[in-house]
C-alpha cells in the first residue's frame, strides 16, 4: 500500500501569533521573523518589545485592530 504524502505549508505562509511566541523566536532564531504586525500605534508609549524587534532589524507594521484580526481569520 502506497503512503500518502502530507503536504507541508510553505514557510512563507506561516504565521505565528502572540507576543510570547514571537519573543521566543526573536530570542532563538530572529532570522525567521520576516515581519511583525501589531495593533500598537507608534504614537503610544514606548515598548521594550518593539525596541527589541527594531534592534534585530525585524520589520514592524502597525495596522488597525480589525485588520489584525482579519489576518488570522
């Protein structure tokens, strides 16, 4: 009997959700982060996490909260 091959999603289509998950990737494999979406606006108070992302040269895109929710639906 021939085994079925399970297709794996391509790396370019994978999303990681949650600040803690992203923080772990940032710490152990920052090169895997292609872009981080956030609902936090740049006019808000400074965020250490955002500073860490910038230090590792990870692109950050601020979007409206409903746009962020649409990404994961």
